[in-house]
């Protein structure tokens, strides 16, 4: 099924606030436990536990907003205490929440992670409400608030793989996204294969790490360059591939650029990929060259991992 306006005769209601970019996907609470001690399965170690706004789409939106861009979130939260608090936190940061779906029948999603010595030990993402909301989160793109079938959104879109495989496949074919500059991240290795419909999409740029690239292409790339080459062979038009502190790659069929991130002591890891993606998008919107945008993304992500403010 190709996504289209569910209310074809609806009166268009343009939003009073014109965003620079749409961020579509997970908006939830991050609960993260961090320790600077080594951990293995079964350990109980002292550390710090934080509860902060998170989710891939929200992480990207927060970083973009700090970089001076006006963002609009397309996602879902519950009409519960957690959802009200999260929407208010977003508004306080200046993020656009008018297009977000608020569903009284769904709880607000949550993500829980444990990090040790700057590395991820384990994580669980409960994005079931986002999955159950489905295409309803995209109504503003069809009912005139942000676009319609006859006048689709023609700006950048940051899209994450927390949406269902079926919905992502529909988005890849939808006229609502036919003019969009699609910037897409899988959210996690476990969801990387959901992005296959975008491998040959003419307007898509994929942001993945080496492992995710391997899962998408059914290969076992030795490094980020090999991962990018595998994605291009699979039909991708442009890919950004990261490999932790080793390398970042921006590849198209015509050229491949590489950048080594500056060495830092890792303090945190959750959100690093989202920060890389946001910094890269913001740099390109500002007119940076491919090389400069890649440099900006790697240095910004490294500073984030080191615990510095964006």
C-alpha cells in the first residue's frame, strides 16, 4: 500500500511555524546507567542512572536545534504523565511538537541502556507505541499541515528505522516523500534490514555503521570502506558509514571520502551516531562541501563521546 492522505477532501491547515527539517521516528525517554568500571554479564556495579529525552528522531532533532535549525517531530507519545512531560521538555528546547500524535490509548515509549567505560553493554528499546501508531504519525504530511499528495514536503527529512518494516517500505514508495531529501538511519543493528527498500531509492542517503552495512548487504565487511563499497554495489546512491573511532566514510558511485575521528576518551556512547548524523546534515544545509561536512560530523561526534556539550 502506498501512503496517501486518509482525508482527501480535508481542508489544508498549513502550520504557523515553518521547520527546516522533519525528524520522523522514535521520541521517548532514555534511561541510561553508566559506570566507569568494567562490566560483564551478571555484574552489579556503582555508577549513575539518568532519565533524559531520547530516541533516534529526538536525538537528531535536539542536536539539529542546538546547531541552529528549526525542527518538527513526527512521532507519537501517550497522553500519560510521561508523554506530557516529554512533550513539555521538547517544547522547552524549542523543538516543534505540533505535528506529533498524542494517543490516549498508548503508553509513551522508553529505551533502557547500560554503558561501561564508554561502551554499550546492553540495551532494550521499547518502541511498541510507535509501531502501533503506524502511518498515523505521517498524517501532517498528507493533510496540508506539512504537505500533501499534490504538494509534497520538499525539504530534508531525518527518518529512523524504529518504524515498522511495512511502513518503511510504504514510505519508500509514497508520493508524500517524492520530493524529500531523505536522510535515513537504522536505529540499531537489529533494525538495519528494515532499510532495504531505501537501498536503491534515488533520494536517500543512508547513515549506518560497519555492522549495519554488513547486515543490509549480507556481507561481512572488513572496515568502513568495504562496507560502503558493498552498499554501493547493492544499489545505494550515497552512504555515510562509521566505524567507531577508526574511520568515517562518505561514498557515492563517483567518489569516496574518508575521515579519521580525533582520539578521545570515551565517556558516553548512546546517541553518538545520531549526533554524527545531525552534525553532517546541518553542515550540508549550511552549504559545506562533502569533505567539510564529514570533518564536522566526525569531530562533533567525537566531542559528544568525550562528554562535551554539542
